[in-house]
C-alpha cells in the first residue's frame, strides 16, 4: 500500500486524487490547501492525515479550532509546504497547487528523494532544467498527471528501445475555438469559464480559453520528454478523446484514448505501473461517431505563440511569460482587464524581458516577480481596460 502527500487537496485534481485514495486504500499522510479550511479539515479527519498545511496564514487559527485535539501537526505558508514535501515514509507527493508556489515544494521533495506526481505546470515551465536535473541526480521519478503528458507517457510504454520522432499534443480548443479577435473583444469571465469538455479550477480554465494552457504543456513536454520545439505538433481535437500521441521513427503513431475524465491520468500516476478499475465512463467510439482535428489559430490566441517563442529562446523567458500570465489572469478574473488583454500582456512581457540564463531557483523567482510587477504596472497605468 502506497503512502501519499497531496499539495492542493481541495482543488479539482486534489479531490479526485482523494477519490482514488478512497477506492484503492492509499494511505494519506499529509494534506495541504490554499485557504479552504473547512474542506481541508474534513479531508484530514476522513483520511486520518497526520499533517495539515493551510497556505493562507490568516486561516491557521480556524484550522486549529476544527482539528483541535486530533493530534494533527498543523503548518502554514511556504515553510509548511516545504515541511510536508520532505516527510519520511511517503512514497509519492502529488503536487496539484496552482501557480509558481508549486516550484519550491517540488524541488524540496526531489531533494528528499520522494517521487512526484506532477499536476503543477509552473514547476516545469519556469524551472524545467533545474527540476529535471535534480530528479535525475536523486533518482526521483516524475509521474505525469496532465491528461496530455500522461497520454504521451502511456504511449511510450513498451517502446523504450524505439526512437521517438515527435509527439502530437492535442488541445480541446477551449470555449472560443474558431472565434476571431474581434469576436473575443466582449468576452465575459463567465463565458471564459464555460469549458466544453473539462471541469477544472478557474485559473486553468481561463488558461484553456486563451490556449495558454497548451503553451505551458508545450514547454513541459520539451523538458519531460527531451524534445525540440519542432518535434511537437499541436492539434485541436474538440472531442478530447485522443489525449495525445507519439510518433516513432518508422512513422507509426501510438495514441492513448479515453473519455475526458481526469481521474484516469491521476490514478495512473498514483498507482503506476498497475492498471486497476477506475470509476469513469466507458469510451464508446460509436457514440462519438467521428473525431475531428484542426490547426490552432496562433494569431488570435497570442499566449500560445508567446509560450513557444519563450521556450525556443530559453533562459528566463518561460518563467517570465508564466508570471505575466498568472498576474493577467488574476486581473481578468477580478474584472480589471479584458480577455484579450491577457495575451497582449503576456506578449508584451516576452518582448520586453532581457533574457538571461538560469543558474538557480532565485533566477527563476526573480524573473517571475519582475514579470508580475510589469503587468501590474501596465494595468495600473490603465493601458489594458
């Protein structure tokens, strides 16, 4: 029986991971959430977690009241995340927090020798070289939770001796597939959060609407599978049945298919290499009838283009565009800027950031901070209403 720690336990990925833990009797040692104290306390009680971390320090008192007398070690802030990232007796840590906050705990867990189930995109987008090199040095496995990266990983099983020619990274296209720039000018937050296939948190749903999410996955795929940009083809696949595919040197293409349900890749990451019952709907291809494929609109969806340019250039630029996007998405969700302004701000940061090599985690955090400050200043100046 495996023992797990979950960062981001009250989010979409975290709650589904706990469903897997419940069904397959995975022991939960520690749980962490950003600010949902009530749900975190309920999870800790149900799964008998020994440690609980609430990232928002202002919520610690409330958590203490809810878990009083239960013998649970309570933690808070980044130091709390780092503490539970290096607990002894943990087989795997699921990192499903949102944003750059996930980078340091991932590096901490790797340094401790704990395997990672990774659902935090920013870890590899911003710190890819550092993370991959650290994992290799420590012999730590990084299991992939994103449906696309999980599909690529699954499509490589049994093919270790065969050379990969490239990968096909599928994209749903989000709620605004086929829309022109003009048609997107009046988009509301509610419309952007209405994803056609997947149920996700607000930030990642907006990223899917701008195609930033696919740009981040493009960057992740380069690091995870040691690929060059020209080896990755993005294909819009509206039905989200083919989750991605691998093309080999003989031009054979092997894909992983399934209904659009995140529980499949979550369970595969937590229980690898075992395949056991998963409580999701059976895939019936005849119910779908047909599957469709198209090229992305790189001109309208500027975030995707910015990500590819950033990782092609390398250095701190991926961290910069990621930080810019996080700041811009938060502003959009708060009603401060328009939907199209997200892509414009990300592009502006890319074009105005002096590129530098990454030597340590401080270089990444500095690039992230500078990008956020730039976006905040531009919004404050009233340039992106």
